[in-house]
């Protein structure tokens, strides 16, 4: 029965179309996976140290979002001037200080992260420089005794 259906022109074209669509989907999936892996290597926010700072920043900003830009007002009728003045008082007394504290905290976290990154880079550079002078000295300290050549890039 299968061979009979395959011999019919409509089913033959259908079979070829399905095979082509399956191949096309596999190619697209492979390209997607390769691009995703390449981005994961390059994006700093996917690294655990950076992700922690990002999540903390998001939680701090969520507190600002929950505070809201406008104050809840009880039901009733208000004059426009009184309503605007009430909202401005709320924003200057509550929202602005909260936003300033939050942004200052995020800036501090990012500055600390940047200084840690810079210190790590400088430390690694010094280790590579010292190790490059005498490869056997690194072996005494438990380092890999393979000499790092000038111009070597870890990228």
C-alpha cells in the first residue's frame, strides 16, 4: 500500500516536500544553536559574576516600579490643580529619593564589578608576564610549565 501511494504523483511530491522542510528546519536549528553558543561565550551578562549584579539591579528597579510614579488617591472629585500638586509632592518626597538611592546603589555595584574585572585583568597580566620570563619558575608555584609566547592572545 505504501509503495502504491508513493507512486502517485501527488503523494510523491508531498513526500519530497516533507523531506525538504525537515532538512530546512534542521539547518535553521543548527544555525540558531551555533549563533546562540557564540553569543553565550561573548555576552558578559551570562557569566555568573555579572549575572548576580544584573539580577540585584533588576530587583532594586522592581522596588521603584512597585512604588509607582503616581500616588493612589481616594475616590472623589478633585480640582486639577490640587491633584497635580498632590502628585508632585508625592514624587518629590517619596519617589525621587527612592529613585536616587536605587540608582546610586546600582552605580556602586557596577563600579565594584568594573574594579574587580580590572584587578583580575591586571593580576592575570602580571602572572603571564612573570611566567613568560622563566617558565620553570611557574612550575615551582604550581603553574603549567608551558611557556606563553609573546603576542599570545587568550581570545
